[in-house]
């Protein structure tokens, strides 16, 4: 099982974003770049290139290990559109870079696992928990640490998701707050056990958004609509047939079927962008302000552009 270190090491070695090209030879297609992440919450993105070709669009997927870097790329125009961790999207948006959430991306997809000897959060006092800086996972973890009365009494080790399972296995950290499929990888291998299923905070399963810069949506609303429609169709396919998510995880992440199946059980593919999604997003913003991860909430009137769904 330890050979899976190679999987983690390979993902961690992505010092710069890698472009997954979906070019079609012999066709005059419009090229569009989409920033996404190497986590299974963004699995629907892998279905979008084929859905967009009949619309005359050649979609390139650009992988970013860092969620903040991904949103900065969307804001700057280095990529046209993106799967955005909603915490990072709000951080960028409230710092003077107009961003818009166009649809729900995916709910859930992360887990807190601890070494087998850890039975409660109080056992983590004085120990290290790995978590991705600026992520939804960090927001929910801070909330839970406060609920358990141990906030400020544990050490947070900031790591990207793909880097977390091996330190847990080695005992370098006592727990991880990790996104799929890396949470499932650690659990299947016995490197950690579930300590908290993190969906009982005020934001619930809120996680991912389909996002773009305001400049992009205003410049080409027709293209924006086509991108959102493809995202919705891809997400619905994932939701209707779990085998698609399993096969995608095996293919794209080089994971075993066992890991892929467990990972999929912790993913809630949804593009539903109505009141529950908005309420979860606003609860997230309040939690981030409380944690001083945000100076203020975004301007909801311009930040939410959900009409394309």
C-alpha cells in the first residue's frame, strides 16, 4: 500500500499549474481555459470538454493545487472560468477583484481523520492537524475546535490536500482535514479513522462554486451561459450515476476502485443554486468574518449571478 506515496508525491510535485489540453484537430473551435482542482469534488469538469465541443468550444482544464492561486488566475484572466472553493472566491472578491458565483459546484467532499489512538478532539490538544490554508475545510475545522473548547490549543499544519495522507501515516500529524479522494485514501489504508463528518456547522455541506470574473461574464454572456449549462449537465450526470464518478476518479487520480467508491460516498454532486445554497454561502461568509479570514462579506448583489442556472 505504501507505493501510493508515489501518487501523493506526483500530485505534490506540481509546482506550476499543468494544462490538460482537450484540443480537437481539424475543427475551428473557440478555446476556453477553465481552472480546476485535483480533488474529486471537481470531477464534473472532466466531462465538460465533450459537452462543449458541439457548442464550438475547445475547453482546456488547468489544474491548480492551490485554491487561492486558482481564484487569482480567474480574477486576473489567466483562465476564463473556474471551479472555485467558495472561501477562496470570497477572499479574492473582497480584496478588490470582482468575482461572481454562477452556480453551485459540488457539496461536501471533505473529512477529518485522526490516528487510531485519537478518540476525541480533546486528544488533539498540543498536537498537529493538517489542513489546507484558506479552505472550506479550515473554516469548518475552526468552528469545530471552538465547539470542542480546544481552539488555539492545537497546532495547524497548512498543507495542500494531496500532501496530507503520508504525514498522517508517518505520525508527523495527529489528524488531517482533507478533501477527497485523499481522505478515502488515508481511511482505506488504515492511516487514519474518521473523527468528524464535518457537515453540522452553520454552512453545512457548502463547498464549491462555478465562478468567473465579473469582467468575463459582462464581456460574453452567451459564452457564460454555455459554460454554466455544460457544468449543470456534467454535474447531473455525476449525480445520476455514481459509476461515472468512480470511473473518473480511477482514471484521473490513478486510485483503486475501493478508494474511488469510498470517496464517491462523501461527494454530493449538485448544481442546485437556490435558497439553501445561498443560505449556506452566507453562513460561510459570517463564519469567515468571525475567524478574521474575511474583513467583510462580499457585495451579494454583484457576487451572486445565479440566473444562468
